[in-house]
């Protein structure tokens, strides 16, 4: 394990705070961005391919179909309807670890890098963050929680309200404005979307004002948005920076490729730094060894209790 530079420590609000660091770390921080401080990225995914290959990956057919359907059917009207259905939190009461166990049955159809059950990926991400940010236990918990919202697709949770994967997984984007070329498969993949027939929804800014703030965009519906609101509803005390990581980790067109920057408020630049810091653990941990989940559960149960979500939650 490489030395962890902790001057870039995160306070309880998720902002930078000063601390005691070694001369090596101090020197590194003079020349390296936050993103580069923990740059351990492997070059190949679990299939021996490059990461986020949307052109000819081993899983190309199912990934492409998932995104084409998503880009055709994620509309403003759909977003309003599904929020009405899911943000009532009336689907039952389950613990986080119960939900993660259910994700043994889900393989993400939008992911070209991984075909393991999503439950394994949650622990891979958490453990990689734990190695690189050992002092920040709430960050470890973010790694565990970030994809739990994919239970949206499980009939044993949602019954008749279970959603198809195009409404649960994959990169997110704002609805109610013109799609960006930086979205996976580009703007042509949106050609069948009925919102493009609306003069407002297809305009550059759509229903938004420039500078309105990323948090004020109506994102395409999926596990990110759902899990964010589950945690808020149930009184989770993870710092806001961590909740933002969960809410926007799939908004790759923005945090990775710079699209939709016209909607950023001043505070969003700092938020983007931390979303990007989280995302390299989410993406590049998929090639890590499968962790011993049973051995790890007591540690993470302790964190769940520390941050107010150790028992049954409303979903």
C-alpha cells in the first residue's frame, strides 16, 4: 500500500482541512491534484480490455441495447412519474446488508467492465477506498452504499413496481434539456426520445437557467438518485460530500467529460472534485480480487450504525 497523504483530509462537511503530513506527501501535494494523489489505476478491466469501452467490449450487445432504450425512454414525464412512485418509501423495511445480499442476483446490463454480481462490486469499491483513505470511514461507507439503489430492479423489493435496468443503471444525464454529445453513444442515441419533439426540452438550456446548480437538475432516474433520497429520508449522517458522491457518481458526461458545465453553481466545482475522487475507486476496483464479504460485514455494520443507518430503513 502506498503512503496516504492526509493533508487533503476531509472535514465532517466534506471540505479540505489541514493536518500533519510527511515531507513526501507535502512535496507531492505541491505538484499533484486531488485526483492524482491516489492514482493507482490499472490499465485493464477484468476482461483484459480498456475501461469504459463502449465500442467493442465483451458485453457490447447488451450494453448498447440498455443505453439505446434508456436514451429513448428517459423523459421528463417518466422522471416525474417514477419519482412519484418510488419516493413514497412504501416498498418495505430492510437493512442495508439485506439489500446488498439481494444484489447477488443483479448483474449490471450497462457495464462493459464487469459481470460479477453487484454485491461483490460494492465491497470491492469500499475496500479500495479504505486502503487509500484509511482515516475517513464515512468514505468507506460511501463505497459500500453507492450502488445499493439498484434494488429498484428487484421484484422481491418492488413487486410490480420493479423497474427494467434501463431505468436503474448506467450513466445519468439531465432530462428537460438537449442531450450532450458526451453522453455514451452520443446524441444520435436519443433520436427516438419524445422530449426532442418539444421546443423547450430540446433547447440547449431547456427548463433550466445557466448557473442553476447541478443539484437542481432533474436527472434521468436511476439508482444514484434513489439511493441519495433513501439516505436522506432515513436520517443518514454521512457528510454532504459523501451523499453527493452517491447522487452524481454516474453523471459521467459532467464529471468526466465536462458537459453541462453551463449549469454549474460556484460550489459545484468542489463537489466535482470529490465525485471524481470517488469515481476512480468505483471504476477501477472492478478488477480487484473478490473480497471475503463475511469477514468484512462486522466492520461495515459498525459504520452503518455510526452514521445512523444500522437498522431497518424505509425503502
